[in-house]
C-alpha cells in the first residue's frame, strides 16, 4: 500500500502506513509542520509551535516503531495539537525552563509567559500512547466563547472561509484539524466548545461523559461542566483518541472509575434495531434552513440504514441557556479567583495588595471573562444566591431528569450541533446574548453531563453542518457507533476545505 | 426587569476584586441587565418539589494513605512568581504602617 503524503488523512490510514513502513513519524510530522508554516500564522491557529521538539519526538517514535512497539501504543508517531487550556510541563526540577516545553496561556494576558511545573493528564496519556505534540492551539480566553474572538491573542480564521470564525472556544484546535495542521487536536467542552467548532469546521468533535476523562491539568472554567475530548477527521479516529484518554485518574476527584471499552471494536457500522430520538425542541427558532435540511437528511440516512427514528420531547430545552449562564459563570467566578498576581501570571505592580489584586485582574482579563466573573459573582452574592444560583441548580435537575427519561426509551438522541454555519468574524462580538445562542443545542448536554459527538452532515452555503448524537452517561460506544455508521454511508467523511487541496 | 444600577456594578466588581474603568462600568450595566433579563425566565419554572443538582455524578470523598510524598521543589514553586525574594514570594504592602 502506498500512501499519498498529505496531512489531511486519517489517523487510521497514517497508523497503517507507519506499520507497513510506507511512511515515518518524521514524514508525517514534517507534513504537518509544512502546513503550519504555510497557513498557521494567517489562520492564527497556534499560540506556540516547536518544530525541533516535534521532530525529535518523531525520530524517537520512529525508533520505537522500528523496535515493534506500535502494537500497544495506538497513536505512536501521530502528530497532534493541544488547546492552550491544557498545561504542559515546561520547567525542570530546578525551576528552569525545560527545553521543548511550551508556555500555557489559556488564551489570556493574565497567564502570558506562564510555564507549568507539571503536565496535564492529557499530555501524559497521549505521550504514553505515542502521539507527538506539535504545539498549543489558540482558544477563547479561559475557554469562554463560541467564536474564538475572545482570545487575547487574536481571532482564528476558519479554513473553509477565512472571513468566518472556526467556532469556539476550541477554535484553534478545530481549525488546525480542518486545515491539515495536525492529525488530531484536543479541545475542552463546557457548553459546546468542542462540538460547535467541530460543526463549523467539518471535523468530528467528541465531548465525553462528565467523569470519563481526567481534567487534571486542564485550567478550570466551570468545574461541574468541563470535559476534554478530541477533534479528528473521522469518527474512527475519535474512538482511537478517546480510548487513549479515558480512564480513572486518582488526581481528579471527579474522574469516575469505570471500565473503558474497546471503542474501535464497537464500530460495527450497524444501526439496525437502534431507537434514536429526535427532540422537537432542538429545531430552534433562528435555525438556518440549510442547517435544518442537512440534519433532517442525516436523520433520514440513519432511518434508511435500519434505525428506528422516534419523536421525543425535552420540554426544558429552552431553559438551558439561562441555567447555563448562571451555573457556568458562578463556577468561573470562583475558579478565576486564583489569578491574583502573587504566585504566577501578570502583576500590575501596585504598591498595596488590595490595589494589586484589582488592577492585575482588571488589566489581565478580557471583556468576556470580566462579564462572566461579574455575572457569576452577582449570582452568588448575598440576596441573589437562592433566586439565581439555587434556582438554576433546580432547573438543572429538571433538564437532567428529562434526558434520563428520554434515554430510558431510546438508545441515543439526534439533533443539530449548531443552529448556524460559520458566521463572519465580528458579526456577533457586540451582542453577548446572540453569541450565547450558538450553544443552545449543545449546552443542555453539559448540564446533564452526557456524552455528545458532532459529525459532518453536509454543507449549507458552502460551509459545513454538524449532526449531534447524544448518548447515555458512559455510553460513548453507542454514539460513536451511530456516528461512524452514518459517516460510512453519508459520504461526508472526505469533506475538506480548499486549503487541503491547494 | 432586572435593571441593575451603576452602584450594583461597582459593588459586584468590588466583591470580585476587579478594577473596571468608567466605560466598562457603563457597558457592564447594560450588558448584565440584558443577560439577567434573559436569565429571569427561570422564575416561571415550577421547582417547588425539585432538589438542586451541583454535580451530575455522585461525589464521594477520596481518601489516600497518610503517607508523606515529596513536595514540589521550592525553586519550581517560585519560578512563575512575578515578585520573589528568595526563598519567599513577595507581595505588596498588606497593612499600612502604624495600623
């Protein structure tokens, strides 16, 4: 078998070519680095890249492959990128910069130049699996946003149409995978920040169940909602990466100790006999007709493949946005209290401690982060706690109970991922509420802690649309199986932006 | 309507230890009012018999053996500090002299 050496293929094909000796980790890495060199600055996908470190890791992977170590290391020799919300070890044991270590910024000025003394679980697990870290991707500041325009380091451009956003908050990761700059990338998803950018860039984005993947070393935004997961160019690749990431981690008290199935082995291509629910509330007002048409056509494809499609109702769906915009900012306001200008990060250099706190935070945080800190602090403050925060937690119970009830009678839920295709950079920056609506179809899934995947289901106005498959807690196997079966027959697995063919 | 005043914004900013410019206070007043109006819709939901959900998984205390482990080395801990006076972190004045 010979492989055409472009960085736009799948992990599965690259692994097969590596094992067959038709390519090398060095060649795959060089192909990604060439693409980053060509497009990276223009698309603003990466905040840090280290070609020398990546090439060195690739050479080590090639040596390991030559020793026959590929069998139990599913990502050996595969280049990838990490959202810059994951810390990566960048200090040696004497506190000196580690060669090849990356800074971690979370897309914020307040962490500019920060070098983590420890690695994230994700970095460790992917290194164990043999993956090669290319660099850290741009993202909305502290993962707060749906367009990547809230990064302190500038917006990311969508390779499908460079005047549009790649979605957010994991926009650098989605654009890097869509644009062939990495074989896969990790993102984080608190209200849709993996699935929505996957939808807008024609990539596959998976948010695992809350508790499935360790959050150790992921800079916290909203701790009861955050999860991490992969962007890939196929559903099979998503299963491979999830298998490498999933599993109990004693360092994360919310990491659940439950067995990790063989996700790839579960991809049978067969959806016959599955009952799939379509919640009428997810076809929201303001949804673009082209998006609705593509999603409805995808549902028809699954019906034709033998799945039973049933109408279901999740009546509290329209309360999701309000619930989320209390809970997430409340948790964020507490998590971001640690940025005080004392132990790390920016310091305003005021001569009095109190003044230094407020000046540091005022100078270091961008507008959206300030807005959410204010909203969360307000909701948690005396006199408003019960009316806002407790109320939102009660509605959270209702939303979760409705999902549980529907998922007791269907195997999974089919819905749009995003109500729109990629929008123009700048179109929604002055209207926070319009921006928040981008996540109307994804954030209920975080509120309920369930797994969800977005898989490309066609184009509308020449831009990608995503089908969302939502499953039962810890049943990633079923949503991967459905998304993979769809991808095999629908013919959108090869959707690539023009940059991939240039 | 959840219209909030300038004083409310300044009070919350104070609680959050967040310096805002006058322009930011103006903008925040409008934007927070709009967002809170949208959030107010939760008031109509009957939750009289519904308990709150803080986490979707059952959280249990995680215990480990009480064994000493190596701490992070001091130089590593201090490496990112904006102001240090080895072997300490340095902070600006906390209390004025004479108080």
